[in-house]
């Protein structure tokens, strides 16, 4: 199910332990700490591998997340806003990651710019509750989606390169 | 720029236009008591005829019931219309989406409603069809922390008599929302019927969930109805989902039919009923809850159910409704996953299988775990920001 490079990426992302969602008060705080620890390590790994591709932050309750992701195509850097809510059923169900500015530009999206994940994602996530967290959703969900969809969007002319994207990204 | 006078004149003009538009044709007025009198002005005569024919004992009781419809899309809007025409007492409509022109391959909504919230547009049409139905709308996403409590409170207090709704119908189109409904219904001990149409548009299902008594949505991985399409030839590149008004209409019909049977206590209510459009096959089965379900409230409801005295069923179960064994291992995978092909599905009965198995996570390498020492959340947030 998982290809070699993804397997390698996954092996360096710390797994989470606390099975708690945003309705679980104190346990959720514990889970949130694990989420941040896992994300920090994943971003650091990416930077070390010269593959820094996203930033995320949350509101103080950890229920709403937002950030940016970048994708490099033909030496040009394309940047997109990310946003999603943590559903009350997290971590049993994965968050629905959205790139709102691409809404309506590709069929591989649901309403509101929520990315359409591969058939492999859901079983993989379900088998790894509660060990998978947001960093895994990024690595297994958004990463592969960008790799397939962004070149297609560029080739179709659905998105064009904008100078200021680089300034924001750097 | 227009003067105030010009604008006032424009308003008068538009108000007259609006009034003219609203006066198109006769308007149906409220009716106090359902009558079985057969006259062309009685919208309930054909429904009340069900009593005379001995199909339903108590059709007029339909007015005492409150049904919540969650998701007012291709299935939910048609479901709400059927219940409205049947004269249901109160309808609670939940959805956070807007009507789009891309929805016009489905039933119910019309192009001029594009841009309106689905619940507002639906309520307007439904009140026109039958003003006797009390319609309440809730325009929010039930899966977020902010809205979920309001959703639970509404389900438990907004019936016609100020209590829990009589039945909740899930007409949502995604796993997350189904899971959220399941969580709420297990906590509230709320009976509900799950419905769904597959993303390839050629199969669907309904499933009655009575907490503790029948399997809940979290008891097993999602069930899929065989569509008799070779998975290898199914092309999903470039699209998320297809939809057909026909399949959605069939599922809405099955959903409301079972709702009527459940509420008015006639016939048999199916536990799980599938629909395979390409072969016109309707598999059925009964599903017991999983004793080790992930949902804690499901397990609590199971204990409560076991403790209750059982009503002995007089109707003999049909051969094809094989109850699943209590020790059914939900997680059996028939084929190893090394090949890069869609995984083999665990078959439940002929035509119904599990979407995936939960065992076998060999495909994920074991990596380190996050540390449990005394880290401070604020420090972590700051660290994340400063990378
Ligand atoms: Zn359950």
C-alpha cells in the first residue's frame, strides 16, 4: 500500500499515543502536545532533507488549524493556504484538509476545497488510530495530493505563478 | 449615484413585482385534522386510505412525529420532500452547504435557488408543498467542536413535545459526518437510519441503528454493496465522485419507506438493505453490535440492551437474514496486502462486504513515539512558529 519513499518518510515521524479528541478536555491537551511534537519533528526532518513544504499552526484550543504549503514545479515555488477543523470524532476520523483557493479548479476536491484522498488513505488511517496524527495526515494525504494535482493544475493553466508567492514563502 | 427618492421608487416597483410573483397559483392552507374524506381538495385522502385498506392502523399519528434529516443533498432533500408530503409533524433540517448549479443533476433543488443555503431553500419549498409540517433549519457543520454540542442539544430537545426526536436520518455524503452522527446517537441513545450512495453512483444502502441492539457505524469498517464492477477497471483518476438522480431517488425512497414502517409500526423494518444498481440486487442482513466497538457509548448501550427483558419475536427470520456470530472477527483480511492492488474485502453476506480490514498494519514502519515528559503546550506552539 505504501511506497518506499513514503515508508521512509513515515519511519521518521513520531507516532502519537493519546487516544483523545477535542471533547476530551485534559486528555486533548495531552494529545495536542503530541501533535505539536510530531509536527515539529516532521518539519525539522523536511528541512534537513531540503524538502521543507508546509507550516501549520492552530488556535489555542487546537481545534482549528491553518498554515501554508509550497510546491516547486519547474523551479518555481507555488504557495497555497491550508485550513481545516479538527472534527469531534478525531482521531478516529482524519481531519479534512482544505486548500480553499483551489476550490472549483480541480475535480479532485470536495466542496470548500477539501482535498479528495486516495482509497488507501482511509484504511491506513483507521488501522493506525490513535498513532497517526496531523503530521501523518500531511505526509500521507496532502503531500501525495499536491504531487499529483499541482503539476496538472499548472499544465491546464488553472493556476499561474505569481511573483509574491515566493516572497511570502521565504 | 441614485437619489434616495429614486431608490424608494425602485423599492416600490420591486415590491410590486415580488407580490405578483408570489401570487402565482393557489396556495395550500393549513389543515387542522387529517381527514380521510375523498375530495379533490384533501391532500391527505390517499394517505388516509392506507387505514381503510388495513395497511396502517394509525396513519394520522404521523403528525405527532419529529424526524431530523442530517444532510440535505441528493438523498436528504428528496427524503425531506417525501416526509413533508406524507404529513410528518416536524422536520429538523441540518446542512451547511449552499445550492450550486453543479447539484442540478439531482432532484428537488432548482437553478434559481443557486447560492441559497440548502436548508433555507429546502424549507421554503417544503412549506409551500405542505404548510402543516413544522420545519426547523440548522445551517452549520455538525462535526466541529463548536456546533456538535448544539447538534446534540437540538436532537434531544426539539421534538414536538420538547424531547428527543423520534428518528434521525443520516443523508450525509462523508465518513466524518457519519461518524459524528454515530457518536451523538450512541450518547443520546437515539435511533437513526444511516443511508449512503457509493462514489461511483451505482450502489447504495440504508442501515437502521438502534444503539446497543444493532451494529453502530463504528462497530465495523464501512460496509460496501457489491457494484459488480471490476475494481481494477474503475477509473478514479481525475474525479472524486459521480452521482445519479436515479440511485439517490431509490435510496431516499427506501429510507423513507423504512422510516414510515418504523414510526407507524407496519410491515418489517430492514436492519441493513443494500441496492446494487447494475444487477438490480437488494441484499439484506442483520448486524449485531461489536462487543469491542471503538465507541464507548455503544458498549454501554449494549449492556443496557442485554439487561432488558426481550420481546419474543413472533415472525420467523428469513433464511437469508443470517445473524452474524457474536465472535465475528471484523478484522479478517483474505489476501495479503503486498500487491499494489485494491485489498480483498471481507464478505459479510452475498453482495455486502467490509470496505477494508482493520488488522495488518505491517505497511506502516514502527517509528519513535512522542515523548511524554513535562513539555508545555505554549512552548511547543512557540517552537513550531519559530522553525
Ligand atoms: Zn458500535
